[in-house]
C-alpha cells in the first residue's frame, strides 16, 4: 500500500525489503535479486559513499551499461542525500567530459568501476548518517538528448519521482508487476517506468541491449506485465515474422513516449498485442503530461491524448499570449512533476519558463499543437524544427506525412537548411532499391502547396537517431549545410 504523503523512494525500498523480503526485485540474465538482498546492497553502497566523505548536496555520475549494480548505486546514493547524474557512456569523450564537469560530480562510475563495485561497497552493517530527504531535494540530473543543441542538466526533485510513483498506481503498477526494461537507464523515458516499479514493490527484468526477439522471449518467460518502449522499438517488434507466435497475454500495460508514434503503428499494436496501450506526451523537464489511453480511444490515435490529472496544459502564441481553444500555438504546462532548473544555466531556465497573468510557472515544450473540441491534443511540429522560408512558416511534419505515403519511401525526415530564402526545406529519405531521387522530389512537390515545396531530396542509408529513437535533425541539417547548401537557389 502506497503511503498517503510524500515518501522517498529509498524508504519505499526499505519497506518492500521488510514486507516481501524474498520477492524478486531485479532479474538480470540468470541473476535473481530479492528485495532483501537489494536493500542490503543499497545499504552497503550508502555506507561506502559516507565513508568516502560524500553527503547531502553532492552529486555522483554514472556512465555505464544497464545492470543491477547501476540501480543499487542510484538508490544507495539517494539514501545518503546525493543526487545522481546518469549519462550515456557511448557519447564522444569530450561531450561526456563536459557533462561530468557541468554536473560537479564528486564520484564517477563507468563500466570498469561498476564491475568492481562489490569490492568498493562497505561491509554489511557498516553505519551511515540518517538524513531527511525533502520533496524539493534533487533526485537526479538528467541531461537532455542534445538533438537540437548542447545537452542541459535537468534537475528533477524527489517530489517529481514521487508523483511518477503515484501515477504508476493508475497505470496498474503494483507488487505483482513485472516490468521489462529495454531502454537506457540514463533516459527519463526508462525511469518513468523503473521508479514506479521499484516504488510499488514490483520486479524489474533488465534487457541491456534491445533486440526484438530477446524482448519477446523474456516477455513470455517472465510473464511481463508492463513495458515502456519507444516507437522505433514497437515498429521492430511488430515487423518481426514470429511476433504472433509469442504468448504476450500477461501484459497489462504497454507505454510509449519520446518520439512521434504514428496512428497506424498504434493501431497495429492494439490489434495484435494484448493489454492496454498508453502514450505519454511530456518532457524530461516536466511541467505537464498528456495521456492517450489508445485502447479506450481508438478514434483518437492521431493525438497524444488529454492532460493528465493534475496537469495544466495551455497554448501560447509567439508573444506569450494564451490562445483560445481551437487555435494553434506552443504547448506549455505545469504539474506537481516539474524540474527545479537547468543546472548552472539560469538564462536557459528562464527561457524555458512561461508565467500566466497570475504568476503560475509553466514549462515551455517547444512543440506546436492544438486541442480538439474534446480536449485531445494534436501535435503539429517542433517549434525549433519549424522552417521559416521567405517569411512563411513550414512544418516538416506535414511534408514527412506526405512522403510516408510514397511507395518507395521507407522513412523520411525534413529539415530546414540555409538558403537565400533564409531556410529551405530539404528531405532526407531511406528508399526502396531502385527508387529515383528526382522522381520522388517531383512527386512530393506536386502534392504540397507552392510554399512547401522542397529544394532538394537526399537518399540516405539511414536516418540518424539517438539511442531512444529520436531523429537527430541537427546532424542532418549540419551535414547538409556543410556539404550541399551552396548549390541551393
């Protein structure tokens, strides 16, 4: 039973260890770690942090592959008042070093340190100071993906994670949950399913590297009930020839976030995969969430749902004026789950905030959207992705949607590149063998408005994506501006 008032996740872990000591907390390959053993190892890591002189207000960084030790260190750090900065170990060394410096991490755990962490832990029963965790205390620094700029450290408080645990109750997480984790632990996408599972006493099954067949095998073997996946993973799973041969009847809830999730793919998941399908729309920064329970609203699959309970979602124009229902504008939101700030970036924090006339603080999403008459939100595009050509606004998503209907187009992304018009739209396409570039370009331009016509179409082997499936449009734009844009009119 979840307490009525704020309870830090390390305290919830302790309660599960006492009340259901032998129940599995984590399954990793052939390892099964009970709640009792998980809590005992958390205590040993807490004592080791205290022994090394770390205390409330300090930060540790973890840049390593998914493992039980990763989570043990995280909860152990929280238990003595530390905040955790999880980072992608696969980044360029210079970028990783910059984030570590920015975080101010007093201790860093890479893969080598994780493998030796058992020797670093303090002995069973070693003491550490009891501290009081306040709701406003930093829980973690999540670094943004950097798809449109330099990654920023997003400071999330304990109250935000507590809100996620509370929301988990409504999504069916509980003591008998079995959550299959197959996205990186440095991503907030992953953590919004990991911490509700831990907070509510379920079981985490860890799959460090996603593979569609392995995911389905583990789902069947462990009778998984919950999973958070990104759209690219859903696409790979549904395309697997053997998908329908697996028994997935144990699933109660499947979730998706982080990238655009097409209505057609949602419909395929609903038709062939038992259990509910829920899409979350929100930001790592917090500030409000929309939820689409696709299984309850199959007629709304082109939307991202309605504002969640406790979320206040509004639309504003370029001047920061709130818009009326039915108008299109930037999405802003507030809720109990909001970041404290961007770490060491006061100006960026201020730029990410909007205040209504009464002074209420909202987080700006950078997304353009509109509400329908029933309060469902449809996203038009990213504000930063919007192309301004000759003074006119062009939304790449409109062009991508048309390209997706071409029989030779497997995948497409449209970006704005430098030109005499300020910017001009250019399409990057993964195409079927034998497809003709100029014919695809002409086909698209015949089907869009004169102001939307693309200046160029580039056939590529793959569209660059982050590890959680976000298209890296900045990479496409930068590469084109360097190599090709001089030829544009």
